[in-house]
C-alpha cells in the first residue's frame, strides 16, 4: 500500500494558467505539501497530457493530481499509467468516458450561458471576452479581480476543444476520485458535473461557487485535495469494467 500522498500536481483549465491555483497552493504549502502547478501549452490535448505526465514523472512519491475545468479532461486522459498518481481530484471539471470527444461534450444541450462569451481569433485560438469573464466565468469574484483574470487569460486552441478524437479508458477507472461541483457554474452546467462525478464513482462535495471555485473558495478546494491525499492510499483502486 502506498504512503500518504505529500505531493500535489495542479492542472489548470482553459482561459487560465497555473497561477489560477495560487491561493490553494499557498494553503497546501503551509500544510506541508510539495506542490507543482503545470503550465500547459493548450495547443493540443496530447501535448497537454504529455506535459502533465512529465511533471508527474518527476514527483518523489505518491501524488494527488487535481484538474480544473478542461484540466479534468487532461488528467482523465492520463489513463491507467499516470506516474506516481494515487488519486484524482476534479474541480468543476470535465471527466470524459471512453469514446466521448471534447466536441461532443462542449456541444451538448443545453449550452451553458458562458458559451456565448467565447471569441475566436484569426490564429485559431479561443478567448473569453472581458464581460463574459465577469458575468459567467468568475461572477462570484469582485469585478476588479475578474477583470484581472480576463487580462491574463491563456487562450486555448479551437482545434483542441472541437476535437473529434475519442478518449481512451479514463484515468478515473483506475484511481479513486473526488469531485467538487460548483453549484453556480455558468461554464459547465452543475447537472453535467454531477453526472460526470456519479459516473466516475467519485466522492462528491459541492460549493456555492462560480466556475473558478479554487479562486473564490480556496479553503474548501484545499480541504478536498487534502482529504484525497489522506484517504487515497487507504482505498482500493476501482474495479475496471468495460
């Protein structure tokens, strides 16, 4: 049985980077965890998965990997051989199943309100307009802080989120999982979050938060990650079914 995880790897979502985890990182470090926030290229899903895999491979022991939003699809894509991982944490995140595609997940009805704020540029990347960030992405933050998030956002390649490439066996079939639902999410419908969490047989909590719960509710987000770190080593890996 592996030791308790003291390493945490954090995976950001679209329109964000590793700094989106700053307040969670500060709390985890204060509690003695070694923390790494991955900076993904967001040019293609395989490249993002490979970047996370490299970071995981250099951890010095049992590790919890947490993904926010699109980052959940990335950690799901790690499959059964995620280096050093003993547990997964999803924060208002996609948790695809085998055979699903990003295009299908993002085009599912009903469309969340935040979908209307996405703006493609002439280089093949997708941005959120500033008012969309304030109104839909981070509506529970002070507007000044939300506007900073809009200013520093990292765009995602349109081809990455419109991909028809199906996912292989998801990592949540092989590792115990936890899921934090954002009940006021306007980017991923909370009902879809609950469905994905249930399907993954994740341990579910919820917060009255926007899509960016790790920023607006860092205490609760940190507590869930630390709960996973404490419990994952004691849990059996899920029985894989077809």
